[in-house]
């Protein structure tokens, strides 16, 4: 009996030591190939030692952070921890993810948008819509079009699975105010949010996945086709079409499973099968390919990855009005590095697209920039930089000239402003005088 007890104790001790040593062995020999964690995972770089870091304890802090994030089998332990949280406590260890009824996944921002908790207010939305109307009218005079696309929201599509503690729904929402206001002003829109809800029980295949935040790949393909047809109608052209004849029914993957991927669980979640269309793009011979600029959130990536660009010419995607694609695939290019006037000139159609959770930020600054451009008040980033350099040059000249600096100090005192402010005003005046010559 004692012999059996000793064997069990030694066996248990061996297991404990094995669990403790496994991460070290994995870190040294990498004997198990583990999938990387998905989502917005940031890994710290290893710390370098020097006397300053050592005596300030910064090296030790950085090293501890690095070792805690990079030890062997970490991804396995993270997935195990997340799986226990999900399976035992119905908790998602992913930023902003909410587990709804029947395990449907949501992002909290979409629930807030559906229930109206992020409502901007009528005055703010009216102000934005009036700018959009001005932009649209100006583009029409230039034989160009603005199209506002309301991408669907998961909370609107699956309200029945929202946890009760996130309800009720308020009367006013950004989506309702934007969509109603756009119609009243005669703006060109495509309301996929409404279309998806209207066709929820009519569609042959799911338009929204259970574990994804974006429209399903199938729903995205249908939406892409609708956008092309809308552009054809507005431009009175015959563009290459975007269609599919067959679909395959498979377990959810890619954007149809993006939220579940971000949860980093051990086991795949069960779901209904999703439809994956075999997308075909018509030959462009005899067709007119419009020049299209799309300013959108991540909902446009599905279309972009389906190569909707082949239906357009000079097609650009401004992701959140920050990064320019396709250029940023090779080297990051920001929209602030572009000449906005030239970009408008080089495109026939501008698409502003946002899902209901992002309507509060629709355009992400582009609406303000286009308004300034068409009212003659826009200053490009390159011109701002040029102006700043000129100002710095004049300010340096003033400071080096004792008489000029003394006169500037006197004027600053007379105007009751700081010397720095007067230096800027003097530099601007000099620049304007030079431009007149």
C-alpha cells in the first residue's frame, strides 16, 4: 500500500515538474508547432542592458514584460485560459466582444449603435448631412457622383440574440437619422442595413455569420454587385459585372469567423454552414471602367479582397481615411500625403461607406476636408509643411536681426500678445507680401 502511495506521489510530483519545465523546454527547442495568437496581439521587443537601465530598474521591468509575453507554450496557455473563461463562465477574453444568446458574438459598439446609446444628436447629424449635400451637389456639377453606403450592423440583423441587460432600444439612433436625412436631401445612397434586415428570412444563404462582425462573404459579394450596378446607373455606363454562379457550403472561416478567431480559443465553435461564392468578374472588353475612390471602414475589405478593383480603373481605397490602398501594400502611404484636389479630379465616383457602429465618425475627416476644398479653404498637408518651413525661416531671420526683433517686441507689447505670437504674425505677413510680388 505504501509502495503504491509512493508511486502516486512521485508520479504527481513528476507531472508538476513536467508542467513547470515544459515552457522552458519549448522555449529552447520549439518541439511543438503552435498556431500564433490572432487579433491585435502586440509582442514586446527584448530589452538591451546598459548601466542607466540597470540602475533605474528599467531593464528588469522590460525583461520581465518580454519573458511574460514570449515564454514557450504561451499561446497554448492563453488559449486554455480563454477556453475556460468561455466554456465555464460565458466570458470572452477579447476587447469589446459580447457573448449573446445562443452564443452569437457581438461587438459592444454595434449594440450601442443599434440601441441608440451612441446617438450624436439631431443637430450634429443635420450639420454633417448638410455638408454631404453640398459636397454631392458640387461633385454633380463636375460630372462626378457621391454615394453614401450604409453597411449592415450585426446588432440590427440579429437583435433577438442581444443580451437583455443591453436593452432597451432608444427611439433615436445615428443610423435612422442619417438614413432618413439622406433621403430627404436626395443624396445617392445604398442602404444595405435595411436590405439585409428585409431579406434576412428570404435569402438562400446567411447574409451575416454567427461568429463574425462583418457581413458574410456571401452577403458581401451581393453588396459588391449592387454597388457596381448603382455606379452604372449614375454614370450611364456599362461596367464589368461582378457575379457568381456557384457557392460552396462550408464551416465559417476568414471574416465569417473573425470575432471567434480573436477570442483565441482551444476549440472551434460550432455554427451553421456559410456560403462561399465562386466570384467571377466579366471581361472589360467593350465595357467602361469608372474611376472610383472608396473611403470606408473595414467592411470594404471583403469587396477589395474579392478584387472589385478589376471592375474599376484608378481605384483607391482610403481605409478610415488614413491609409491609401493599394499603395500601402508596398509602402505605407497616408491620405495626408496626397493632393486632395488632384484626387477628386482623378476619380469619377466617391463612395463613403460605414457600418452603423461607425456612422458617428463617417468619413473620418474627409467630409470636412472636401467641404474646405470646395469652399476654397483647404490647405493640403504638403502646403502646410511648406508654410511651416517658410515661417520658421522668417522667424529665424527676425531673431538674428536685433533691430527687427526689437520692433517686433514693441508691437507685441502694443497688441498685448506674446512675442511668439507676434513672431508668427510677422512671418505670415512677410510670406503674403512676397507672394504678392
